[in-house]
C-alpha cells in the first residue's frame, strides 16, 4: 500500500521534472549562441526572473526524484 503511494509520487515527480526542464530556455543555439553568450557575459546581460526560478525548481525536483529513487531501490 505505502510502496504504491511512493511509486505514484515518484512518477509525478518524474513528470514534473520533465516538464520543468522543457520549460527552461536554452543557454545556447549552436555557434551563434556561443558568440552571443560571450557578449552577454562581457556586457552583463544575465537573464533573471523566470529562468532563475525554474533553475531552482529543477534542482529541488531533481533532489526529490533522487530521494524517491533511493527509497524505492532500498525498499524490498
């Protein structure tokens, strides 16, 4: 019963992790992205706001995914 609940939570976390990663904007788009990224680093054009929040959310969800993965592996 409880293992089924943890498995369901794990699946929801996995789907959330996929969705959050897909919502993030790309850091570069080939050679032109690397040139523009270098110019942004020089002139201080770092994007804040939504991308930063999505990055933190991704880290939190990834940690939760790892924890539920370990719990399900250890569970016999």
